[in-house]
C-alpha cells in the first residue's frame, strides 16, 4: 500500500488517494513512521495547493510529529517537516535542526533536500542574503558551494565574502564539479 501511495503522491491529482492509502496503511500498522511522514506531506500539500481545508496544517503537523516521535532519526520526516516550518516563518530553525541531523547521519539526500528548501525560504540561498550563511555556527567545517546564474567577478567576491568556498555558474561544468566533490 505505501508503495502505491508514494507513486500517487508524486502528482497533485494523486494526493487525495495517496492520503487515503496512507491512512489505511496506518490502520494496519500505526507504528509505521514513514507512512505518518508521507501522510503529513499529503495533508500539507492538499490543504495548500489542491483543496483548501482549515485543518490541513494541523493534521500535517500532527502526522509529522507522530512520525518523529516514532522514529526521531527518520530523515524523510525531517525533510517534510521543513516545509511547514518555512510556512510559519521558522525556516532558520529548520536549517539548524536539519544541520544537526546531517551531522549525525552523514550524507543523507533526504536531509539535504529539506535543508535546501529551508535555506531558500529563510533567505540563505538568495543572492542578496548570502552573508547570513557565515553566521551559522552549524556550518563550521562544511564546504559551501554556490550554484548560481550570477557570473560577474563582483558576484564571485560576494560569494567568497559570504563564506562559500566555491562558486559555479549555471550551467555547471560537471567535470569541474565532480573534481571539487572528489576532494571533499
């Protein structure tokens, strides 16, 4: 059931059916934390983009909290939880939480996907707000790579001043990026 629900949840049209499948899966196993996490995402996205519901945010919050209560290390729940945090203006808190999880888990793509979302919504990835990045103590020792459409030398200087070690301009040369990543 969760596999079918995961596939349905990839489109707005499939979200209500995916939500119903997650609910059925949770009737069978109320301790299945990933289903709670995906249910939380469904409630949030349905309420925000598909059919307005006054309780969708609360339902999303409850489901995501339940997922994290059951499994505090569940990276997909941390990723999905970053979205409602950003919605209520707590994106920087999400960044700090996700960086803490990333330090414990290493290279987890789910955590980094949530981190990108949270950084974008708290202004850390926008061109004019990059200096805020340097002030996050959680980024000490982390190699920062900027991928941007800004290519002037003044843009590169702003990136360096913000604490980034590398500045790539879109479209990025994959061989150069791979060489930088291999040195990390």
